[in-house]
C-alpha cells in the first residue's frame, strides 16, 4: 500500500489493510507539547491588538501548517472556539511565511474575513483551499502589525484537493505521503538520529509502507535495532510498537535474521500479561498480578496487535496465542457498550473515542477477522471528531495516530466523510513546511 510494492518483496501480512493509513498518520500526528501554569489557574482571553500579552505560563502554541509559522491561541483545555486571534510565536527560516509574518504579528482572519468560529479550524480549512488547484497556492491572512491590519498573501505549494474518498484514490494524500517519506528517510539516515522507541518504530513503519527499495537499507537498520530492543521502565508502551514494526518487517521483507529478536519480544510481552489478560505500565509480576498502577488499555491493545502480527510472522507459541485470546476476551466485553476505557473501568460513554483505543481495537479485530468487533470500533472511530478526537489524557498523539487506521476500516466513503468533517483541515494544519 502507498507505493510500488514490487520493489520490496512482500509476503503475506495481516496488517496490509491498514498499514498505509497508519503510516500516513505517523507523518501527520504531531505530539502536542502542552504546558499550563496550573490546572486551577483561570486565564482570560487576551486582545493582542490592545497590547495585552500571552498569559504567563500558558506557553502551548500550535503549528500553522505549511506556512512554516506557529501561533498562540486562547484555549480552554485545548479547545480554541473562544479565540479570535492568533499571535505568531515562530517563523521558520526559508519557509513560505518567512518575510510575510514575524514573531509578534497577530492574525485576525483568513481569506479577507475575520475569525468567527474557531481560528484553528478556520485557518486549517483556508490552508486546504489554498493548496488546491482552485486556490492556486495563494493563502491570504489578515495580519495586524504596529496598529494596522492588512491582508497579506503567503505563497504555498499546490498539492491539489482531497478526493471524496481520501485518503483512498486521492492524489493529494499520495503526494503528501511520498514527500513526507522522502523527508523522513533523510532524518532516519542521519547519524544523529535518536527517537523515542514508539516514534522510531512508527517512522520505520511509514518507510516500509512506501514500498520503495531505496528506503530498505534504512528500514533494515531500524529492524536490527528493534530486534535487539529491551527496556525495563514503561516496557509495555514500547514493546507494542517495536514488536508491531518488527513483525510487519519480517512479513514484508522476509528477513529471517530478526526472528530471534521478534520471538524474544513477543514471549516477554506474552509472559508479562496479567492472569486476566491485561497489561499495566509495566509487565505483570511472576504471580500474574499487575504491580502498582494497574490495568492500562492504551499500551495493552497495541501489545495485542503486536502479538497477532508476531504470530503471523512465524512466532508460533501456545503462550502467545493464549495471551491474544485473553486480551480479546476482555476487549469483546466493550463491543456495543461504549469506548475502550482507560483501564479496568466500565465502557466509556462520555465520548466515542479516548486516546485512540477504539481505533486500535478496530484494527485488532479486523486483523483477526472478527467482523462484529471490527465494525463496531470502526464506527466509533468514524463518529469521533472535534474536541473528543483532538484531546485526551496523553494529549492528541495516540488519538490522531489511530484515527485513520480505525476510520478506514469502514471503507472509502466513510474515510472521505470523516476527512471532510475533520481530518482535512486538521492534518493540513499539522503538516510542516517540509
């Protein structure tokens, strides 16, 4: 998926249904660096045109898409609907915004109209239009500087419009993915490349999903790293994504040299499961009980996916199969009742999604051909947009990462509808100028 697959020998892979969308999400899911003065602190909405400033301690700003700028907006728990201004906090040198915007400028609107609903959404939607053939790459913003407001134009590359079934059959999605992989390959190949194990595994998955043979040496190098990976602290969070990548690599490239590492990772994860099929922040104690914090579904579902992939890649051990089935028995309980919750809780009924766990579950049940669970959690993923998709107890990272893999299981028209409602402007706002 996502490229000329005949350039890398592809063997059977149970992940082929969602890998390309997962990889695209890797390129677009930008972790939010949230910083607030205090959970109890009350912040007022500043008017920058009257000389008011960003409140002390509230330093979280937002990427402003391919412009190359970042900006601060007033928000309530990261919801920006009450904001009407964006103060520019950074402009990348050589980016489209360089020379047009400067730190301290205030954006009051886009397309000749003042912000009226939510500046983040409106800015993102205007970016999507500007990048289309109809928009011609001309992105007009109302810039306030030195007591004067004027409309100025930022010239953006033309990427085309999203299709009605994006990312399926979508030239813009394909172009973004190809350009993103090219940039990512340079980053991965750099001698200084050192990423968090989760991000590192996902980056490698993205390059693998491209199918391009020129990336294979870098992917192979990452697979050797993954085969030797081991960690004690927070092991469950890391093992799921590292094993997921390694299992997919083994099936895609047919490289038997990673099998001993893949088997070790899978067996450690299976033996680290609790007696009832759950995982915590760390692996279970020898008595089968979770120590400390208790059951955590955010690492638990990816671990189950990774065990299913390891088994398909050739790790045929009864202990792995038992671990998969124990976890599935827990997760089947939530089908038809609500979102997969934080831990050992009742089904989550406040939102359709929480930190991407419904997307994770949709992928898991789809990979194992359990249609009922796959359909239910895919529909939950499809229903989730706006603040419930954008926020979460770990920020937005996992919620956005697992959005399209879950949504895509409902098919091209569902994916296109979700993109039109939420994904287009959100992803375009998240992309950087490179």
